[in-house]
C-alpha cells in the first residue's frame, strides 16, 4: 500500500486523541462512575515480543467497546493493562540474540546472565504497543500496568500453588508427554493442540523374523521408524483375521483387511492360511537390531520380543501389527506397563540418540532414522517404506516437531475437579453460544491433568524445596521464604532462589529447590488475583471484582487462557472466573491465507489507520463475523467502505448541520412533521436494538444498525429536509433544526463505544453540553416514540418513490425534468407524504386511487412549461458546479453570464419567475448576456460564465 496523503478526518481523529489525553477524559469517566456499580473486566496479558497485529486489534476493540458501553450505563470499570513476561517467547529471542542453541549453551553462558538478558528484552516492543493501542481509540491504563515478572505478582502465583498443594491437587508423575527437543521441556496437552501441522513422514513396514518358523516374518508397520530401535514387543488385535502369505521363498504374516495394500507391489503370492490374532499371541520374534538384548532390564524380562493382544490395533491402514515402545507414546506406555515390558529411553529430551543407540548415538532422531532404515534395508528386513501424510504437533513457540516422551513432570489434578469445571461452565454466557457446549465444553469433558512444570529458566519457579529423604516443602510467600532461609528476598526468579536452602521438617537436612519453573499459562490464568497481589493486598478489591463480568479473546484461548482461568478459579475458589465471554475469529489475509510479514500479504494496521482512520478499522471489524468466532479475510476495500458509509457520510451530514445550526441551537424530539416523527422513531429503534444486542454481548449485531441509520438520516431525512432547513418557513425550519440536533446528539452517544473519534468530533461540532460525549449516559429508548403508523406510512411513500423512479428510468427521462402527474393505486398517502413523493419523483401532483396491489402510472407528456422547468434545473446544477470549481462558498454572491440560440433556454431567461428561482438557487445578484463555457442543456447549447459579484 502506498503511503497515504493526509486525510482531514484522520487528522481530526488525532486531534480528538490529543484532546482526550490533554484533558484526561478517560480518567474523568472513571471519576464520574466511581460511585456506581463495579463492573469487572479482565484483560488477558499479551507478550510484548512483537508489534500489534490485526488479531490484537480485534481483541482490543472488543475490550474497548464493552467497557465504554458499560461506563455509559453508569458502571465503574477499571481497565488495567498487563504484560505476559515469562516463558519460551522471551527465551527464544534471547537465545537467538546470544546465539545459544541448547540448554547446555544456556547453562554454560550462565542462568543468571541469561535471565537478566530476558528481563531486559521483555518489553522491547512496549513502545509500539503504547502507540498503536491508544491510536486505535482503546482506553486502558498502560502506565499502572502489571507484569507477570514482578516479584509481587510471582508471590501470588506461589500462594496459588501452595493452596493447590494443600488441597492435594498437585503431584509429581512420570508420564508419556509431548516435549519440545529444541526447548528441552514438556508441554501441556492444551499447548500441544495449538501447533498441529500436516507433514510428510516416512512410514516403514519391518520384517521381524518369527522364532521357530523357517523364513517367516511378522510385517509390522510404524510411522515413527526411529523408535523401532527400542521397541520391546509387537501388538495384534486378538479378534482380527491374519494371513500367512508365501512370497517367493519367504512367508509373511499380516492382517487380512490390508491384503491389497500390503501386496500392491507383489505380482505372485500365495495365501497359505488364515490365523486368528489370538493365535499369534505369545509367539517370539527376532528384533531387526540386537543393541539392547543384553541390557539387564531387557535380558531378564521374559516378555521382551513377543506378540501381545491390545485393543488399540487398527486395520484401516498399515499391517494390523504394530510395534510397542513405552518410551515414546502414551498408548504404548500404558500397554508396556500393563504387559510388563521394559522402557528403554534411547533418545535424550533434546531429540538426539544417546549411548544406548550405539551406531546412531549422538545423531538427531530424523537423521538417525534415515541411516537406520538404510542399514536395515541392506539386511533385507524392510518390506516397504512409504511417505505418509499426517497431522503432527509442533512447538507453538519455536515450531519444532514435538516428541512423545516418557518423562517426569509436576501435574495439577484437573481430572479431579472436572465435574466442577463443567458445572461452572454452565453458568457462563458464551458468544457465540455454541462454544459453551461445543469447543470449550467438549474440551472440559476430555480434560486431563495439567503438566504445570517446565524445564526452563525464565519463569516463576515452582516453590517446592525437596530433600534427599524425599520430603517436599512448599513455600507460599516471600515472608515465608525469608523466615525459612533467614535471608532478605527481593526477587523470586530461578537464579536467585535456587541458591536458597531450607531445613527439611522430616530429617533436618538441607532441602534444595527443584529445578523447574511454572508453565507461563499458570501465570496468565492467575491474573484475576495476581494482578491485585492477592491475598497479600487488595483482598476486598479482588473479591469485589471476581468473577469477571466480561472477558474476550480468540478461539485458541478456549484451550489456553479461558481454560486456565476456569481451572484455577474452580480449584481455588470453587467459582467460574468469568460470567460473559466473547470469542472472536481469526483475521486472515485477503486471499484466505495466514497473515505473514514475510509474504507481506496484508497492509500494516498503522498504515490503514493513517489512510482511513481508526474508526473505520473499528467499524469494519466490529460489523464483521470476526466478532462471533468466524474467520475474516481482511479487506482494505472493506475498511474503505466503512470509512465512506459511516465516518465520511456522517461527517457530510454534520457539515450540512453546520451551515444552518445556531450556536445555542435547541435540541428537541417534539415535532409534528411527518419526516421528523419518522426519524425519531428510527432513532428509538436504533437505541433499542443496539442496547438489546450489547446487553447480550453481540457486538456485530450491535454495530451493524448504525450504518443503516446514518444512511437513512442522510439519504432520506436530510435529503427531504434540505429545503426545510434552507426555507423561509421559520417555524418548520426551527422544528427541523431542533430534530436534527437531537438526532445527532443521541446518535453520537450510540456511536461513542463503537467509533469514539467521530462520535466525539460530531458531539463537539453540534454543541454537546458536556466536556465529552464519553461522559454522557447511554441513551434510553422510548417505545412511545416508535410510531408504527408513521413508520409504515413512510415506508409506503418510499415504495411509491421507488416505483415512480423506476418508471422514469424506463421512460429514459432525467430526474431533473419535472413531469405532470403520478397516479398511485393501492396506497392512500397523506398530503404531507404526497408532497414528499412529488418532490422525490419530480412531478407536479400525486393522485391516489383505491385498489389492491401497489402500482404507479407516470404521466410522461412534456409541455413547454415542463421543458422550461427542466432546463432551469439543469442550469442550476451546471452553474453551481461552476461555483464549486471556482472555490466559492455560500457566502459568495455571483453574476451569471449566458448566451444561447436555444428556444427553451431563451424562454427560461425571459421568464421573471424562473429567473427569480434561478437567482435564489445559485446565489446570483445579476444575470446578463455573455458567457464563455459552452455546455449542453437538454439538447440546446448554452455559453455560461460565473463571476464573483
């Protein structure tokens, strides 16, 4: 996108922003509502590891609209910004900067220095956020923010951990989990779900020699060939039918269902026999390698290298025989433990084969896999290899493929509180509603224990001190740690507290802190109380704000922040963490692809706001399906349309008001004029509908009617009221202006939460009484003002106009050419509405007759008088066009020069009445012969000039 020129309306937005800042309008809204009911809003803390993108903008707009609305309803709403400071995002940045490639590199560099580098890098993009968020129009306190790395925040995390410990909801366990070999740490199950990608891997069908049967082999299939090294058994389905097939001099055994797939490259084969899976159980086989046969745990185990029946073998792919390796898969680990197979960890957590793997030791698993397959292929023990596409989890932070790995971690017993989680979720109002029982509800039903520890450095340390006797001591506060250690503690980070020892209560020896830090999701899920340093401070403030009445984030947070909030609030307080939640969709590039800085497939948010303004961006997003968890292909033309149809159109309406409204103009909704009654009814419908949808947290349904109302205000009420506002009927002009101001005032209040800049600008332009529209109360609708009769009759009149204009178009007669009569059948219009219709269709009279369905008949006969009026209107349009080209305003009087041989044109300039109307319409003092510019007026050539009088 090219650098835009300065947009005057964007310039006004910046002036409004400065006005808010200089006059502390946000702070004044808080002061004004201090005595009101507290409305609690939680703001999920973002990582400041990059600049704000459209996803952040969507969330920020939602988090601004609702609090602005509730503030206008008299609620007191603190809006405190927070920063997520810990975890892999920051660590990855520091590792990259310092060129550290592994845990070993970090520890050699020094954990203390590494953590201090992380501390320095946490808020490197904070200034960009502090520029973009206010520019978007969001009101939030970014100065008195909370940071998850502050000792007081971390202390509240320690308190929460100890509370869970005391409730027996924390344990240390050994499980098969996903780990990131790059980050060398475990991930929780909900983190794993965030990084699935479709990738191509090599699947392998091995030939395992059956002991005691000549030239006979089990064909066992795996999509993880490297894990076959430490495979300790094979699994079949006991009720499946297997085949023994002769191929050349060999016999191979596999499931009958996969005959076609297994033999797809074999021309000649013979089926020897069918065998039930249960009859294969107990058979012994030879491994393709003998690296592990002499290990004590292998050598002494009679179950090793035998066939077993399990309930997880499938026959839709593969061979119906699969390898069992308890080291690298949850299902396999359960099977290995049940059967009694040893677990041999031949891969380290960094993804490299260790010394167990002999020939492949030190190699990364995928490199080892390639060599391993090549080696076994040379032995003739591979039936086939094939590329296999499957969905595989990657680290959601560094994008490394994860390992399923048997390791120890600290867990929270989420399964123990699952019923309470589901019960609390039933109390929450979700937008959209289907997420409650769908995406979120199903996730809760399948909830597993949460792996809350991470083998990393920059995070809140687990406050567990462990003695060699096995006793654990959990510390819940700084004061408690100081008491136990006898040392002053100012920082709770790993490199500080790891050196502190406490006395074991059981044996009296020194206990040391375990090495892990807490999952950063534990920190963000703790923000409701940690942001207040609860329970050490602000106890009453927290209790008053909990649970939150409103939160909002994207769909990924159903398995992230929304989830951890609910888990911790249920475990600690027995309550849901939030009452109302909006889930937004994802903003994609215009072509439907993910937005990518590398691909440059989307316009930068700051540039879009510079060209069209923040209000246009806000309204475009607010009125889109992205406000209800649906994805949006971002369209710059869509922002432009919002700018034109909302911001620019309203600005043009206000310009017109500025021409006729007075400084002390009175605002009133009491007018007997049919147009005024209609627009007041429409206004009350707008207020009613927006209020209803906002109370339901339906943001797009709340925003959309605003554009429609502005359109009707401009293209119908104002269009039909222009002559009233310009006219000489003082009483009617007064009613029109009072209605105009009243409608604009109420409209600015309705628009204030959605498009706060233009709402403020218009409010000031029309003389709003308060310092800011954002200090106004939310408008109330009046059902008595929703005059259904006025609405229906106006709707009828507009239908007649539409039909009349269609008849004109069919007859190919310009709208500026007056016609004689429009006959309306089926509608009875009042004199006022008939006059409006006559003006709109440009006919001399409207005649209504009884009948059934609406129909209109247009008299298209043109008399000389009608032709002259048509020429007059064309002259007015052309002369006013010349005025505009010369930069003249309504304050400038002119002299009009003309010259023509056209008979009708001459008749117009010879008619005193028509000349009087022409002078009035073009603000001319004098009309004389002359003229230079030749134009065509209804088929007659005229030379015209306009001179400033």
